[in-house]
C-alpha cells in the first residue's frame, strides 16, 4: 500500500489537496493517508518563562487540531481512513523528517500555505520540502 | 528633528527600530494567547483585548522612565550591558530557565495578571532596545512604540514564520542589538569625556565589537545547550477508520 504524507496547515490550499486526494482515490491504488500539521515551536524564552512546557504543548496541540479540522471533516465525510499527527518543530525539516521516520512513499502538499504575502516574502515550505525530501514530493496547485 | 530626518542616521535608526520591534515583539501576542487559553470563549476575547492594551500602556510608561533614566551617568552602561544580554538571549533556542509558572489561570483576573507581568518583562527588552536605537530622539521613540503595536496585535504568526523560514534573521537581530549596545556604552556620560578626542570610527568599532561579541557568545551558548539532533516531536496523533475504505 502506498503511504502518503499530507502536510496540512489549515489553509484553503491544503484543503484543496484533500479534495484532490478524495477525488483521486477511486482511480488510484490503495493508499495509507497520514495527515501532518506542524506547529512552529514557541521558542521564545518569554513564553517558556511564564508557562509550563505542558501548557505550551497543549497550546500547540489545540492549534494543530484547529488546523487539521477542515481536512479531517472532508475525509470523514468521504468515509476515508486516515491517521493524523500534530508535530512541533521547524516546518519543512519536520515534514521531511516525519516522512523519513515513518517510511512514507510520497509527500503530497499544496504549493503554498495560507498567506500569499508570507509566500511572497519568505518563499514556500513546499519548495523547501521538495528540495530536501528523499521521497517524491507532489505539489497540488 | 527635521534636520535629523534629512540625515542618513535618522533612517538607519528607523530601520533598526522596526527590526527590533519585529524581533522582540513577536512573542508578545503568543504569550497573551497562552495566558487566555483556559478562559471561556467570551472572556478570552476580553482577556486578549486587555492584554494587548496593557502591553501598549506599559510600553509607553516604561519608555518614559527609560528615557529619564538613561540621561543619568552610568545608567547607559547598565543599559548597554542589558542590551548585550538581551541579544545573547535572543540567540538561545529555548528558554533553559524553567518557568516560575505564574500561569494557567482559568479566571479572567488571573489571566490578566499573568499577561501584565509578562508584558512588563517583554516590554522592558523592547523599550531598552528602542530607547538605545532612538538615541534620545522623541520622534523615533514614539515611532518605535507605534510600530510595535500592530506587531503585538497581529504579527505573531508572521514573526514565527519568518524565524522558521529564515533562521538567519535571529542571528542578524542579535548582532543588531549588540551593535546598538556598543554605541550606547560609549554614549554614557562617564565614558564620553574619554572618547571625545578620539576619531569617529571609534564608535563604529565599539558597535562592531558589541555585535560580534553577542553573536559569538550567543552561538557558543546555544551550541552548549543544544539537545542532540531532534527526532520529530509528535505531540498528538490519532486514527480515523472510514466506512468506505477499500472501495
């Protein structure tokens, strides 16, 4: 079974990836879906000074669930089986590392995330992932 | 003021202040969100609103005091050293000091108290840096506070993304704080008589020394506290079995 890693950031773009996967499943081979949301760590000493690490972790978990929400609803409605994960770390590196650790065969993601401005100023996570991943990366426009 | 606006020094200070506001203000909103996390939905918005208002008011008050204090001999040296420390701190990957845990309140007042204390600590960093970069120019000080407000209110996600995508920004920021600190140290009333006769490049040399020492010490400390190369840290996961699988 083809193991797909689908990074999800909760944006309209990542939701389109989900639509594509739902649409595609009838045609393609059987796949194992892994949704992954990566939260950028709150590295600042300030947050760590005032909040316990369990508080910070719970915050990341909630934000991650929120980001996964629409993608999960779409898959639920389509009756598909999937596994979801929320991870904390540098975004591109964590996606690539996750794919490696879980022996995923392919990464399927949107071309860019939530904000066109961020994309313009900072470049996309997708291009960083496709540069550094050791498995094929499929970008959904 | 107008003459100052026409010189390059003014615009360099403007850029420095914007950079400082971005680097030191980005986590403010996250701290506020964390403090209000356990409040019921309705109170959460109230908490965030008061937290942001508190951050801004505290900044205005603190910068007023900072400007008065920095005129006193010797205190610019203290400020400069503090700034070097803030720069080194910026370069550290994670706060090694475990929290004093003021946090976790499920009451509005408790959350606001946490926010105000956190605001004070965070604003202090920002205010010292802005006061140093402004070199006593009130226009610049006010500009610095105005720029920091939208960053506190809306900018946190963007600042996080910026630091995620371009980690070099943090190194640059630490260097910038060191640069300003070096300049500030020479500006102290105790030091000025000694440097008065010296050529102008002395100031730049002090700034460069400040920048380099912050980056060097910061990176050295960060290396020392760095954890072994991280495995992917999954904080939550689950599985949903669909009804129409295998069709």
